[in-house]
C-alpha cells in the first residue's frame, strides 16, 4: 500500500509541474528560412504562450501563430510584428512605412525589393513580416495574423546547441 501511495504522490507532483509548464511554454521547430539571419530553418525555439494573455503583441516582437487557412500549412509560422491594428502599412523604395513613417529595421536580412500598396491592418489582427524579407511568405502577400491565432512570443533558440541564443525583439514606436 505504501508503494502505491508513493507512486501516486510522484505522479501528482509530476502533473503539478508539467501541466502549468505546458500551458505557459512550448517548443517549436522553425520551418523555412523566413527569419534569417536571426532564426534559421530547423532551429528549435521556446515560445512564451502566457504573455499575450496579459498584454498585446508589440511592433518588433517575433511571434508564433497559426498560419492562415488559405496557405494550407501544417506548421505554425514565426514572423515579426510590423503593423498593429488600425495602422496603415506600405512598402516601397526598400523600406516599410507605418502611417507614412519609415521603420528603422536593423534586423532584416536585406531590404525588401518589392513594392506593396497601402493597406490598413484590420482590428484584432497584425501585419507580420519575415526578417528575410525577399524570401518570406508573410503579410505583404495579402494576409494578416488574427490575434486569436497568435500562440505566443518567441523567446530563445535552444537547439541546435551552437544556435542557443535569446531571440531579439525590438521595442520601438513609430513617431507620428
């Protein structure tokens, strides 16, 4: 009887640790090279799933979210938040503009070689772009990320070991 009680206590302790941990953080394997040079294809990242229950995603943060249904992808996406709900986003002359103000983006692989007409980000959605601007399937292709599909904030790369690093987020506002 004593051994059964000890097994039960061990299982309860494991569940008390595992359940909250699983509800707040999760690992994801990055698919594709849309976030180069900062996050590589095949990297495993830890995602904070609890943060957006108490705050909203901010411009410059790398988020993980469910892909739009029209893309038929089985993998979550990781992109950087660029446009917030209600803002106007435009891309031209190698720069991204928010409400007419060019963003300073030191994290991109290279400046965008494409042009995108002005779009207004819908309520409760985010305009997201990959750091590898010219090789990313992102909001410049006509879709946005609904807030309800956001899984969490990418925190750090943990695999492979030589890639171990905190994922850099850029906290800045656009002066209007």
